[in-house]
């Protein structure tokens, strides 16, 4: 069970989803599963073609049984193709979301860096302004914010 939360928020009029690394790893695993399923479909398709060739070699009575088996295999292949198509679409959708999330997270990283620099400036006693606004610019809140971040 995933303990981290998927966060959905509206930024500049667009919905942005932040996905935990655990979820991203699962998406990559699902992508690999899709590839594996595609390989299985290819294998079943080849088996189908081989069965069709062999079918011409059997007696009429045996052909009926082989045809039923062939129809069953065709249904399996069709279902697997549907599953792979759905999974491929979902993987693509999630990869697109991941790209957008990484872009937004990069912006947040830059913003956090600017905030940190500002807090460090105000926390540095050499930058304090003394006089009428001394109690406002002493930097206590900036130091508190930096200490909270370090915990």
C-alpha cells in the first residue's frame, strides 16, 4: 500500500498532480508488464500461424477440434491485445503527467532556492537594520524558518 499521497492542486489555472516516487516506479513496472504482454501476444500469434499450417495436415475429424482450439486462441489473443492497448494508453497518459509534474517541481525547486536565500539573508545579523524598524528586521522569523527546515 502506498503511504505517500498523490497531491492534486491548481497552479496558474492548470491542475497539477504530484506523484510520489513509489508510484512512478510502479508505472515503470507496468510499462515493463505491457512489453511482456506484447511479447506474449507475438508468441501466440506465431502459434496461431503454426496451428493454421498444421491444420491442413490433419483429417477432417481432427480439423474440427483444431478449429475450436484455434478460435479459443484467437479470442485470447484479442483480449490480450485489448489489455495491452489499454495499458499502453494508461502508461502514456501517466508518462505525460510525470513530465508535467517534473516541470512544475523544477519551478518549485527554483522558488524554494530563492526563499532560502532570502531567509538566510534576513537571518544573518550583519544584514539587520537598527532603528525604528529594528524589531521587524532582526531576522528571528527567518532563523526560525531555517531551523524548522533543518529538522
